[in-house]
C-alpha cells in the first residue's frame, strides 16, 4: 500500500477518501486530485441529464387547462385522493340510480382510496341477495353528488388489465332530457384493444328527440394504455367538445346537443363476461382536476356541422341533409 510521505498526499472529501493518491503536478500546475474532482463533477452532470431525460420520456404530460382563456378551479369536481377514504361530500361510492351493467354489480367494497390514488376493482365473486341479473362478478362506480355544465376536466390514471372496462364519463338521465359524454371507455384486457381509446357522445332523449343515438370514435394510442399512467381530459363548452390524451387533442366536435348539467362518473362495467383469470384487476386514478372558463382571451375556432379527426385531418361526420339534428358518416 502507498503510504503518506514525501511526494504523496491523501485526497479527502469523496468516496475515494481512503485511496492514497500520488502527489504530482500536470503541465498546467493542477493536482491530480483536482482532475479527479472535475471528472466526478462531469459524471454527476451526465447522470442528472440522463435522469431528466428518463423522466421526460416516462412521465405523462401534465396538460392543465388550455391556453387562450382564463380559468378557475371547480372544487366540487377536484380531488387529489390523498386521504384514507373517499370524500363523501363530493362523491358516492356507488351509483345511487344504477346497480351496474349485468352481470357485474357495483359493490362499495371495490372502491378504495390509498397511496394517494382512487382504486376501482373488478372481482370474480358472488354476493348474496343480489337481483337475478347480477352474478359471478362485482365491479365499482364513483359518481359525483352534484352536476356540472361546461369546463375542462383532467384525470391521470391507469386502466385495469381486464375485459371489464375502465371509464370516465358524464351523464344525466333526467326525465325531460338524457344526454351523455364519454371521455373514455377502455377495454385493454380484450385482445386487440390494448391501445384503443373509445370516445363517445349520446343523446337518449330530449325535448325534441325521442330516439337514442350516439357518435363513437376509437382513437389508437401509440402504446398499450395499461403499461403506465396517462393524462386524459375533456374540454366542454357551449360551442365545442374536445378530447385530450397526454396534452394533445385527439378528437373535436361541434356541441350541438350537450348543454345539460351532467354528473361526473368513474366506473368499471362488464360488457359481457370478463375472464376470471384476469381478476381481481384495478383501475387506479391519481387525481381529477377541474376548471371553469371565466373569460375567453382568444376567439374559439369554428367548424360548425362537422366532426373532425384532428390527427388525420379527415371529416368523419357531417350533418344529415334531411334530418337537421342528426349526423351521418362523411362521404355517404
């Protein structure tokens, strides 16, 4: 071992403090220890840059309200889920007017809050005393206690890996009018649908219409949706409705019918029968954040009478030539 003495000195203050380094000068007069410290500083910078790049590539884009308007938060529809249970002043841990899509029953024990997230779980189980249509499976639902009309609504979540759905939607089934906006319905446990994001709008009935119709568009994500958390959002005002994925608009339509105050919902439903081997499975939500537009700063774009796929630039639907309240596929 090298020992301290003439021509040697111990370099202290780093993880090499126990290593004895020869004392010498470079042609510029710098000690070798200074060179090593410089190399360590450069290494630390490179590691920091690599971590920043990694976070940029792996973390979802936190969009927030779009520019061009002034916004204020809507506390009744905002929740960070940082407590130990669901906030009963804002949410039901079930749907008071609907027991679920058969055969899956909305069970309150499948709604939990932990680790800063809201969790909705689907299970293969039978509960005693349920109506005949409900058997074999239980799922989960959370519904707002109040309604909202227009705003920007953002959720960061990861869907369950199951044939049972993971959904975020708005509706109001009032007697005089029943409309619905689906921010997303995901069925990522179904083979071939791992990247499919189902967006939709419904009119079940209104003062002027008695027949149900809907306009569904399926957007394909660049990667499997259950592999990580993503940010989904809806911008809804009196003129337009826009759907967002990780801060980018993926669909936009003219708002022709959706002017009714709606309830906010998160749920999981059984469209058919899930595969029991995939259960239990959980849909996890980090937050819901909501804003209300209080002032337009820039004029909104206008494209009345058309439903546009913004990613491809194609017109998907146009107004029906004889039925003014209906749309048909473009080109028909």
